[in-house]
């Protein structure tokens, strides 16, 4: 359901391209008819045909076997998340392809070019509030105190999560509760340093109705909240996984989630009750005895795919221009137009892979 809108094909029409190949059925899952995609060199083809082109563009990172379908010397532009997925860096090196991580294209001030972080914060918090409303009888009670939300991380995602939380993730719910005299929401945002204060963090957990992981860790092998500490959370508490860092035991040391032991969610399932079987599927090497409700999704913007892809469709245009007008091997992280620098900095060879487990 993550198909770019027709406007991207309209943008590509200005370039002298040999062919533009869309996968058979492209756009159909969003209700976009084939006739809406217009380009003088457009044709439809199989997945294999699409991956055989010089430049492959797909929002969601392909599975490893599809990496191998990209031609040697070809470019794969996708959400590759190289800092926390070193296996993808190794694959690009091994296969001789040029990986460009959409999520790592950033201007000279470090601001991401292709992002929908507002949707990450608002969708995650909205789903979490829905879960809290359905599982906590006191949610709409005038007798409870302010709803306590703790946000780990004060970056862009954390800021959007804070804004979403004070609105209950849904302005209609906020207005209804306010009209009934239900106390509002108090949000506490914890920075990296304060999160290292174990005594403070444990006290904060004990009074949190919602715990939001919006961290961007320098070292994803180090957890922020140990699994045993989840027992301190109220029984009704909901954990919101916005960073969605994966468990990765292919590297040494392994990559772990900031909140230890919680399940990894997807667009197929993003709500996990404490008794959900997904907890039992967490790798045995990760402590996961203590459990609370969790909402987690590797693509929070994808919950509303059409709106998400309209945003990404406009943001991706300057990156496509840089890759098309100048061959990737001529893009440099210094000098030249800023978008060319930003695109070069997002290439896989800018992220030396961590040591692989033998």
C-alpha cells in the first residue's frame, strides 16, 4: 500500500529516461487507476523487471532476496535505516549496489528531507490512547488525576508525540473529556542524560499511564528501560514504540529495543496486549517476563498510506533529481549543491558496518 502518487511520474517526465517501469497493479491498493500514472516511457512489469532497472525506488526496504535482484552498479533508494541495520550495509557492499537511505537524506543542519515524523508521533499516540481508553476503566473518570505520559527522547519524534499526547491523539476525544470535566494530560519529556538516572527513571515509570519511546540512541545495544522495570508501570499502562529499533543478533554487540523485551509491530499487527502470543516469540536472549500493553509499528505513517505517500512523493523529488542528473558516483558529501551533498551522505558507504557475529 506504499505506492507513490501519480505526481512523481509527472515530475519524472522532465528527464530524458529510457524507461519508467511500475510493478503490475501499482497504485491499485490505494484505489489509483493505472490511467492516472502518465509518463511517455512508462510501462508495467514484474517485480524482477522493476528491480532490473538502473534506479530502484521503493519506500519500504526490500527483503534480502530482493536486494539480490538489483543489478550490480544499480541504485536502491529506500528506507534503509543504515545506522541501526548494518546487515543492509554489508549486503550493498557484497552485491556491488549503491544503497541510498531515504531516512538518512538530511540537509547541512541535520534536518531530514524525506520524513513524516508528525505522522509517526500522532498515529502512535492515537493508537495508544485508543488502547488505554478500552483497557483502563478510569480513562474517562472525573475522579482520576491528570493522565501521565512520559516521553523518552526530546527530538522531532518526541516533540510530535508530546503534541499528540496533550490532545489525546484525537481532538474529538479531547473535547468530549474536557466537556465532562475529566482532567487533562501531563507530559514529561526525559532527555538522554536524565534517562541514565536509574532512580529517577524508576520513580517516573511508577507514575506513568503511558510510556513513549522516541529515543534516537547512539548505541542501540544499550537498553534504556530494562524489562524488569516494566513491573513498576501501572497495570493499565501502555508502552508506545515510536523508534521501532529492531532486535538484531547478527551484529556484535546485538541491537536491542530501548524498552527491553517488547514485541516488534507491523502494519498487520500494531497492538499487543500483555497476554499476546507475540511476547513469547521475542528472542529468548532478550528478557521479556514483565509485560504491559504495547503499540508498535515499523511504519507508523503507513497506517494512513495515501496521506503518507502524498507527503513522501513531494519530498523525494529533489533526491530523484540529484540521482538522475548526476550519476551517483559523482555525488560528493562536500561541495556542490546542497541536495547533492545530502544524497551522497545517505549512501551506504558512509556507514561502515559493525562487526558481524560469526
